[in-house]
């Protein structure tokens, strides 16, 4: 999904809905640990995340951080 619009105020970040909550909580739940931040009992989380998927998470995070650094995005 892409969107282009002109706005003179501060930038917005539009993210997709993540049914399992944040990544840290998802990883904790996949290891059988409790995540007290979100109460998502109905969301099913795999008990073992494949190593390839963990590498993809790390790669996606690194690419996002690289983009933020390259474009000098200030995060609040």
C-alpha cells in the first residue's frame, strides 16, 4: 500500500495492524514467556519461530534503521 499526500505539519507513520502486538511480545510468547504489555489470549503464536524468519525480522529492522539514518528522520 502506498500513499502520497502533501502536508506541512509533522510527519505521520502509518503502520499495518499487527494482530500479535509488538515484536518483542511476539518473540516472548513464541518462547513460552508471558507478555504483560498486551493481553491477546485469542491470538495464536507459533511455539517455535523458524530461524529463517528470525533472520528476516533482523534484516527488516536493520533496513528500517538504515533508512532512518540515511534520511535523518528524527524520532520522538
